[in-house]
C-alpha cells in the first residue's frame, strides 16, 4: 500500500492536532492531500506540513464554502473528502485503490456507510448507522452546497453505494461537545432565519421532545447503552436551542432597538 495513486484528498481543519495524524496516516496512499486550515492555534498546520500535505490558510466561510475551497485546490481527477476525525480502514483503502486504478466510465461518485464511534463505542442505532455519505467523486462532476452547516456534495452523474465503511470518531469530551452543540445550533438557527422561518419557545420544546423519542425509542438508541442515551439527549438539546435561537433572532428582527426612530 506504499505506492501513491492518482487521488486528491481534501480536509478542512481547525485545532485538530489530536485527530489529524490518524486521518493523514490512513490517507497516505493518495498522491495529493490538501489541508485547508481556518486559524488553528495548536499544531494542526505544522502536522499537516510535516506529513507532506499542501496546506492553505483560509478564513472560515462556512462548512460548504470551506470544503468547496479545499476541493478547488485539488488537481487529481478523483477526490476523496474527509473530516479530520475520520479514518479510512485498510480494506476500504484497498477498495478505493482498485476503483481509482480501474475506474468505471459510468460512475461519477461513490458513497460509503460511516461507522460512528462515541466514547469508544460503535453507535449502531438512533439513526447513526449506516449514516451513508458521498465522499469519493470525480472532481469536475462534484460541487459542495453553499450550506453553512449540514453541507453535502452534489454529484452530476451516477453515484454507486459501496459496502465498505469510513470510520468517524466523533467528539466524546463533554465540554467540547457542549461547545460544538452551541456552534451548530447557532448555525442552524441562522440558516433557518435566512430562509424566512420562525419559531416559538413551545415549538422548540416540542421539537426537542420529539427528537429524543425518535432517537432513543423509535430508532432504538437505548440499545447503545449510556452512549446512546447521551447522544439522544444531545440531539434533543441541540434541537431545542436551534429553534430557541431562531425565536430570539426573529424577535430581535421584529423589535426596534431602543432609540431607533426609523
């Protein structure tokens, strides 16, 4: 597996010095690895440079635009997009290698199931498996959506579903998880506000309650033990604050600021 193949890997980062080495090691078979860093204060950029990556420093644009910028720096015909906390298992790497070296003229992209690990446990329920994502595609046939959060790549052509997974080691530290929840709920509220949507506090509460029931009961999150409970609660709290923040944004847009005479 030492020979490089004509593949570009695109990764966006910020303060990922703990996750990035494992990600880069799993993608070492690619001829080009592009890392776009948005102002890391740790050793992320240096780690990427030490691994032979092409490092670009770019102010944060939102998930979709940031990943598109990374894609624009790729040179190979085929591109694989990874998050810093993801890994390519060896068997999946062998499959990718074979697909790139003997490409099908009828396929423009491939999707993978994603094995999500939380606090050391593979989460198989609560909507977390198979968590299929499109990550490998022809560079000139794929483009990221403009979404600031929950971005996706749109592929012009046939996308084949593969059975070999990627691995995702999601944030397990509670303090960092709360910070991520705050950031994602803010982005989600802003996106909904820009679409002209509104909400009430009661709606935020009922959406959170419904989310917990769906994740933990309907989708059997309880089978994943304490980790499943934690993720169901986290998802519900995220939903509450997304719509509570949307309510706040709508109020602020409706009420005049003190002294505003317009």
